[in-house]
C-alpha cells in the first residue's frame, strides 16, 4: 500500500500531461512509503485518455479512472478518492498552475499533526475577474463555516485518510471539497504555495462555471444568503412604509404634484431587483433539494486502468 495518493482531475489537458507527469515523478521520487498517482479523466474530448493510459501501462504506480462523461471537477476528485489507497491523499489540478514541487510542504504540515493542509496562493497569476470574487467568497465561507482560511479555491491540498473517508460518506451531489473537509478535520492549517500562469491550453473555468461553483460553495454550507435577503426584505419594507407615510403627509401639506416620479421609479427598480435576487436564492436552494431527492449518482466510471494491480471497477455508491 502506498503511503501517499495524489488525485488529479483531468479535462482536456493533453498539452500539460507529459510535463505534469515528469514533474510529479521527479518531486515524489523520494517520498517514504511510496506514492501512487491517480488521474481522473472527466470526459475529456482530446487525447488526454490515450496519454494517461500509456503512462499507466508503463508505470505501475499510475491509475487512470475514466469517467463516463464530464461530471465536474469535484465529482472527479471524489472518483479519485474511491480509488486512493494511501494514508495521505493530495489533490492537485492538472493545469500546472499549482506547482507539484509544493506537495512536500503539505506533507510536512500533516507530519506536524494536522488533519488538513490547505494551499494558500498568495501571489495568484489570475485576472481580477477571478481574484476579487474569490476574495469575497473566501470571507463569506470563513464566517459561515467557522474555519478562517485565505484561499478556499486552491485545490492543492493534503488530507489524512480519516478526513477523506468522512467526505466519501456524504451523499450530496454538489459538494465543495475544501469546505466539506473542514467538517471532518480537527486541525486545519494553511501552507503558502506558489501559483504559476497556466502552462498550456485554455482555462476550463469560464465566468458561468465560476458563478455556479461559488453558488455551490455558499448554498451548500450555509443558510446565510437567504437569511440576509430576508432581513434586507424586512428593512426595505419598513423603509417603504415610512416613505409612503412621508409622501402622504407631503400630499396633505403641499397638495398634488408630479415631482419625484422618476425617484419613485428608481426606488421601484431597486425593490424589484431585490425581489428577483431573493427569488433566485430560493430557487437555488429548492434546486439543490430537487437534485438531492432524485438520488442520481455523483459520477459514473467507464473504466479503471492500472498495470500495477487489479482494482475494482467501482462507481459512486449512490448508483
């Protein structure tokens, strides 16, 4: 049994796989207890699967989990968790923005007694369209989960086996792993890690997917958004009543007038916007409930490729 399992979700990363594999093997060569590399292909449409299978044929320490279609990054990581045998599980993106050379820092942090070592990208090589929303979400999640971390979006993390086993028992379909791990860890620490520009190929996260991921993160671990919207609704309703009383008194004193019509329209637009926001939040929570009650599998595995051993060709236990 290897001591360390490295789980890497892959989606259309054929340009990065050779360099990623080379650097992983170089940095993990001296890890005591042995290392296995678990690549989870999340429905790639390029040559990623072929490249990964060739590595698995040549290297007994490489496992390739081929999913039936694209299920998303976090579902792919859970598929890797099902195959991981190590007492320490490290997660890593395949785009080389998180350098594999930082993994020993995480292993050292766990050796100090922590249950989770979370990467913290202090100098991010991303545009402000990604850094600013991440900053807001990190603050919200730190408050709602009670675990203050600077970077919930970094997938370069290390977990003890007990934490991973706890996450695997969770049945929700939409799971945000970095925040979910906090529910099962006694001690969480942050480790400062480097962050590079993408090595090759376009980013797989567009604005829409980032928004969806942030919704999964916020609504999956807290009722705070809907509670704040309810409070805002009460406050605005009270302000509306006061404003109406003021207009009524003004009409009695001044008489009929047409001034302020555009101000009323502006106020109405603000109210309408808040109502739509509240409706959207309610819909998000209801949608999550609907997705859960259908009890559909989180992912489906097409095949598991490994030359080192005969592994069970498992799927998510919800299927």
